[in-house]
C-alpha cells in the first residue's frame, strides 16, 4: 500500500512511446519535434560551456528572462522561465487549484493537462473538439461554474492542430475571472499568433511556451510563462531556484542571438512542406483536420496498415484516436525533402 494520496497512487504514469527512437535510423515524424539538428552556433556554445570548467557550479540565469521577454515583446516582469513548458503547466495548476475544484480541459488534447489536474484531484469537464466546428467555445462557456478554477487548452491544439480564435479566448477570460485560463502556445512560432498582449488586461490569463518544438531543444528542457506580474511573483514562490538547467540557458541564449536558423526552418515547414502534404491528402481523398501547427492529423481508412508501411520504411508517426475511437495518424511535417520521402510511401500505401 502506498504512503501517498490514494488518488495519486491510483493514477497511471504518463509514458509517451519514446523507446527505440533513433534520428540516425528513423525519420522522426511522431513527436512534433524539429526534424533537423540545431544550428552549429548553438552546438558550439554548449561545447564551449562544457569545456569552461563550470559544470560544478549552480546555475545562474543572468538576463535570460530579459532576453526572452524582448523576443516576446513583453515586459520582463511578465515572464518566468521553467523546466520545459510541462513544468510551467504543472506549476500553474498547482498554484491555482485546490482539491475538489473544477477544470475545463477540452479534448482530445495534450495529456499533460489532464494528468496535472488529476494530481490535484480536480473534477475535469471535457468538452470535445470536432473537425467541423473546431474549438468547443460554447460548450466551454456552458461548463463554467463558481467552482471552475482552470480552463486549459493548446493554441494550436495537440493532436488536432485546431486554433482558437482570439475573440473566443477573450470571451472565456471574461466569463471566468475566478479561473486561470491557461493558453499553451507550445507551437507559437509555427502559428504566428499569440494572446501575450492580453496579459495586462486580464490577470487570469496565463500563457506557456517552450523552446522544445520550433527551436529544436526538447532534451534541454526550457520553457517559459507569460502572465500578469502578480502571477509571475506568485509562481516564483513555487518554482525552485535551480530548476532550469544551465545548459538549456546557454543554448537558448545562443539560439536567440541567431534566430535565422529557426525562422528558415519554420518557413520551409509551414509555407512549403505542410501545404505539399495537405494537398496530397486532399487529392487522394484522405480526411484530415485543419491545422495551425507543424503536424497534420489524418484519418485514412486503413490507418493501421499505413502506419505499418511507414514503419517498414523507418518513418515514425503517432497513432491517435479521436473522441469516437476512430484511429488516425498524427504526422509531424519536416523539410521538403523529408515530406517527399513521406509522400512516396503514402502514395504506394494509400
């Protein structure tokens, strides 16, 4: 019998299928990662730090928050760095919610949202996205009660890629002033739109972002929160003083000093490779969800066979079922060359 809280002992751990993935043996289109290595200048910064004889020291962050705030176009007092955006999500939910209160988490969504809410033993309401209507705004608004302490969603959403209109975000902020409205902008650079300019007007808005996806550094774990300064001060009371890896800070500083490698990759993915994949799926009559990010959730009639064929060609994608249990494949979009390789297999299989 566990000594810990019964509801936590009864939970299942979140275990994404990471084992066996090899960028030298596989084309990794399964975790929405950057599909190319990080820039040489970032690698050189990491190597230089390792050789500088400072790994035995505790991390010091200097003006990293100010640099990130400058990139975001917001005041530094509205930013806090975190150990990946997952930690940011966890800290926000822990700080905002008490056991027995309610969370509205539309589904299907990123599993970490519900996982963190369950750790706090919240009652979760789960309106459903649909391909036709997109984000379930009206159902979310109808689900708000005096016990609602959290409304949480990705913009764009994972796995569907659905975007949430700015006007709908404002409606939720105004309808639930007692709740933290957590907008996860994990794929911000691909989508290109943000609610960050609203944090001064709405103190219940909390935004999470990451350097994992677009910037290509998920193994280093650096994310950040954008919110009202009062919220940032409160969250700093919860986050530990050394939670962020020094190597992550070194890498992000180098990346922000040379953003062109990220901008070029985003442009290739979103302007060329993704339309190539979407146009192909439309031509062959395969249903897919409209997406504002670097992935497409498609639903071929023979999803299992398609996945098997891709595996035979060492291409990894992510099987994901919709609310009705119908299996689809979420496919990360890579470079033009990688997308052509993907399409060569899909043409044969579909």
